[in-house]
C-alpha cells in the first residue's frame, strides 16, 4: 500500500493537481485522498481504482508465487470436444 500511495502522490504532483482537484476528478473527498496518500490499508478498492483511473495510472495483475505458478489455458483443448460435435 505504501508503494501505491507513493505512486498516487507522485503522479498527482507531476500532473500539477492539488489533493482537492484530484478528489473532485475522482469523485471522492479530499480527506479520502489524504488517507490514500498516507497508505491507508483499509481504502476501498473501488475508490482506489477510480482514483488511479483519474490519474491515468493502469494496474497490471500477475502472480509471483512459486508454489502456484500462473497456469495457461488452452481454449482449443477445452472447446475441442464441443466444437467437434457441431
């Protein structure tokens, strides 16, 4: 959360936005932006995503787990039997 908070603060400043201006743009209160920029762990994810979008920040999800590496799905294998029956 600290890294996210720092990214939000840095991008807001880079864009020349005040906390109030970002709050207006994201549809949240200034106090909420202050909490987010402080790394508030309980910030609502929907509002966080909306704020990121307002700043033009994109989020990419991925797995770094060695125990459960990301799996790849072969749609041809999954749909093969179904498609052959048509």
